[in-house]
């Protein structure tokens, strides 16, 4: 994270911690219901914060979920 205002990182982390559990529940529900468009949308929503916070372990995973939701490829994965 480059040259952010003091407290900006703390604010981003706080919002991420508060909002991510609900997004993950919705993401799981969308998967269960085979609502791939919603999966893509929710993954996209998480992707920006994952990138900002440099959560490298999730870079590929969140992009794969978004890609599957958009293209309907590799649904079994």
C-alpha cells in the first residue's frame, strides 16, 4: 500500500474484516445455487481489497472464482 493517509490502512482493514464474512456466506450460497454471475460479482468485490491489502495467498483464488463466474469454465473446480 503506497502513500496512504494515516489511518487509511486501518480503515480498509476494518471494513474488510467487517464485510468479508457476509460476502463469503453470499459467495457460498451463490455457488450452492449455481449462480455464477453472482459469484463473479462477489469475487470482484473482494478482489480490490485483497489487492490493496496484498493478501498474496488469495490473489489467484479470487481471480479464479471471478473467472469461473464470468466464463462458466472449470465449474467443477
